[in-house]
C-alpha cells in the first residue's frame, strides 16, 4: 500500500508513474489528498480539544481546594461537554480513516523508474539469454505425450480424482518432482536461505498483507467454513512471518526459503496455453523471500536474479530473463524480472520464475518496520521474493528437451537426487 506521505508530497509524480502500469489514478489520488487534509484537520482539532480538557481537568482540583466550588463545578460541566465533542470528532476521524483506506488499497505499487512502458507481454524487454535450444527430430513429442508414453504423469486420472489442472505424478515422475524440490532447497540453503515449512492456508490478514487480497480474491481457493484461503504461493505465509514486527537494521538481510504446493483457480484459462503442465490449479514451487534495508533492496534483487539463473544453468535449460513492462506487472511489484525456459517440442518459451522487489508496498500493509541502531524512529522495510523454482514448466522443458531414442536423459545435477539418469 502506498504511504500517505508519498502521495501527499509527490502527488503528480505518483499519478504519472502509475500511468506506466496503465492505471489512471488521478481521481483516486485527488480523493485521497482531500480526505487526508480533512483527516489531519480533525486530528489537529482533536489534539486541541484534548489539550483543553487536560488543562481544565488539572484546574478543577485547585479550584475546589481554594473554595471556588461554583467555578469548579462549571469547569467539570465543561469537561463533560468537551469529552462529548472529542468522542464525536473521534467517530468522524474513524469514518474518514475507513474511507481513506478503502481508496488506498485500490492503488497499485509505483513502478521503478527503470520499468518500460507497455501494455502486455509483447512489450517486455529481454535483458539476458543463456543456453542453446536443442535440435529435436520431427518425431519429437510434447511433454504431455511423453508423460503418457513413459507413464510418469497421468492427467486423465488426476481429472477423475479432482478435475482438470490437478495432475497425478507417479513412479519416476513423482521421484523427479521430489528430486527437483530437494535440489532447489539445498541450493537455496547453500546461498544463505533458511528453510521454512509454512501452513498451506492463510487468514484474510495474511492475504491482505502481501497484496493478494482484495486484488486477487477471485484467483484464490476459499475455505468458507473457516474463512481461510489456500495459498497461491509460499510468498504469502513466509512474508507474513514478519507482519506487525519491528526489526533491527542489524537483522538484514533476512533470507528465507520454502517448498509448498500452490493453489490457483486460474479462472478463464483455456486453449493450448493450459495443455499438460503449462498451467495448473495445483503445482509445486520452491520460493525465496528476502526482507531487506531500503538502501540495499536492489542489490538483493540482483543477487536473487543471479541465484535463480544459476539454478536454470545447472539444469542445462535454454533460458532468457525478461524485464516486465508496466502493463504486464503485478499489482504489488515495483520491478519484476521473469525467467523463461525454452520447451523445444512445443517451440515456445515457458515462464518458470518471477523475481520481484516490492519496495515498501507490502511492508506498509504488513506494518513491517525496522529501527536503525540507537534510533527510536521506525522505517518501513523492503520485501522481495522469487520462484526458485516453479516445477511444472521446468519438468515440461526437461522432458521435451532431453528426449532421445533411448529415453529421457536428466541433467547431471539431478542424478544424486533421483537415483537414475534416464527415464525409459
């Protein structure tokens, strides 16, 4: 959530920068500024009345001691009136605060100055590429046919058990999933991340804290009886560890990682983009989260990019790193890089990771602050997260790119984890 200080001090800049995200904020911003003026005016009036009340209250005892009973009683009656005024001002203040917050939560995060303009994925910018796409024969199969041929993923049985988008992994397919999860977690721990195993359901406060609610309400699975949400990513519970927490500057950087299943309704998805593992309602993902000092959060973003890139390289997958344009960015992000790997049989790029800096946007919603050494004042921290990595499309690319006449070969870094180097 944008802070009132930024909106108040840089009103026009905020309006112009949000246009990069194709968000016309002028009307909402003007309403916020006007309500903020009224709120501050009421605060000033309330403080003034409270000061008057305190002065009168202190004088009543003295008046009684001096025998000026009538004056004391008059002052006491006046304090009753002032208390009623303060109560009414407080009610008006609370109503203004509610109206103000309902407007603020509609505003997306400001894009970083380096974010390019654009409307969709076509306007994103490729910043780096690596690896070479394999040359497959004309008989090469897409991963959903390979999965059936080698009996490692059963889409039909998953559909029977639950529905479309819930595949059933079995045999070497299940073991490959577990191998990738363990490989990613081990690599993340080597890079200084502490592993967590968080809950798979969160409450509304957690969903609000990281920005999924109310923006992504329709994309989350909701457990109505308990008012919980199935997590769309480990980012939500792991970042919410620090909700309503005041850290010390010496605590930075905080690096956490977690494996979880992820649940997304993906309403409206259809066609070739959802075939096989391309888009699922339940999938496995390993996440990395950082809490960092505002002065160093973009250094951490580069560090996270390098780390995710090292994972893709070790899996020997052709990849590219893309800086998202304003129109393709999430509601909460200030700057996002996507990683895509090339799936040779489909002849298309598949997104496998998003690495983002949210600056103070999530921290403001989470009330996540820190203190510099020796200081009493608190400051909003910066939060970052990235997929490290999402499994379905990684598996799709591994199967398609490594198919041979002998079977599907696996990259050497996985042999220790799978116990086999070939799916036959």
